C-alpha cells in the first residue's frame, strides 16, 4: 500500500518530469517553428489539425486555442479521415498532424491522400526519422526522453510537449497578426472573459439610481438621498455641474467631528475631487479604479455631465469581480 508521502512524491515527480521536458523544448524552437507560424499566418484557408488516440485529444485543444485567437481551425480525426472525413479539407487549408511516433497505421494511410491534394503539412512529432516527419513540409520536434508513466507507456510527457508546441504556435501567430484584446473579445462574448472585455460602464448603470443633492441641501436630506438610492454616496450638483461627492464615509467622519449637525449642509462635507469614470469606459476599468483607490463606487460621467454611479456590487452581479 502506497502511503500519503509516497503519493505526494509521485505527483511532484510527474510534474517535475513534464516541466523538465518543456524546458528542454526551448532549445529546439528554431527556423522550422518560424516557418510554421508564417505559413499559418499567411494561410487563406483553414488550419486542419489531426491525430489519433491521445494526440487527437491534444489536436482538439489546439483547434480550440486557434479558433479563440482568430485562426480558423477544424479538428479532423485521423482514423475518420480515411472513412469520409477527408472532405473537410479544402485546397487552401494547411494540415497540422500530431503524432508521437509518426508511424501509426492511420497516419501512414492518411498522409498520401493529403499530399495528393497538395496541402501543406506541418507535423508535431517526437520522431525525426518517422514516416510523418519525412513526408511533412515542416517538422516540429516534440521528442521526449521518457513518459511520466512509470512503465514509459501512457502518453503523459509527450502529450504535454505536443500541447505546449500547439500553444506556442497559436501565441506566436496571434502576435504576428497583432491580435488585440478587442479582437479576443469578439470571439469570447459570453462568460466572464467576454464581460471583462466588452461590458461598458454604461451597460452596468442603466438600471442604477442617480443620487444627487444641491450644495445647500441640509444634512438630513443628504442622508435621505444616500439611503434612498442605496449606492453609498450621492453627487453634489449645481446648475448641472459636478461640485463634489458625499459618501457614507464622509457622513461617519462628520458625526465623529461634530456634536451638533443641524447647521451642516452638503457643501460643508463634500469631497470636491470625486473619482470619476466615463460611461464608455470598460466596466473592468471601473473595477480596477475601485481597487486602486479602495472605494466601492465611482461617479459616472458622459461628455463631462453626471449620469450616475457604478457600484462594486453591480460588478459582482455581472460576474466581473
């Protein structure tokens, strides 16, 4: 029976083996890699990624990464390809073929059909002397000395190397393409990522209250306004101009300072330099400002005019935080 310490040691050794493998790969990123990235960048068709077994699973992940970073890609299982799925391939497509050995029967059967179609083949392979490596236009070496599996059988280190090479291709390609955050947002409109990259301040404050008082408003009515709107603050506005802001914190500090508050008006306690954000800025930028200044709300303006507040709780509801 393996004890707890031995289990932890196995886990650490597995991760260390895979980390060492990735470190060694740095030295084999060469001109072939640059050529592959340029081919992918200049491709007017799609990138078809194929493999069999565990390599097919890695191929699917690489396809997902390419698609999410603006490189149109399709997964094609190597075994299914010779049973009808070859129709996926169009004349301008580039094929990325993934295999550890490069000599599996499915790969040997598939490659001649691809070459007859005159599609370029980039292979991610761990065997430079393999059939696949020699038949490909570009060979990307993912050789590993041993698998993390104690019997050196289960694909572990080798699939990690394949995945890292695929990520490297995708990242280098998006850099060459000058792929921006805004481009990324177009492919991720849903979920937290999409909201962080697309959601604007104006989208979050649409249903918000718009608390405001005049500079000469007595403190009782200031309190009523803050409590009524439930945003923890109110703007101080005169002639449509922003004079300042009063927050819950300003109220507490006033109560600590004065015994008699009957004479106090908004202008006596307001902060004349309120933290502001434009309605067209990203909600994520609002969150960043709140964290920087350790505050819970920001005054929102549009073309210099006060339009409301954005509160951190609204960002929480939207899943931005």
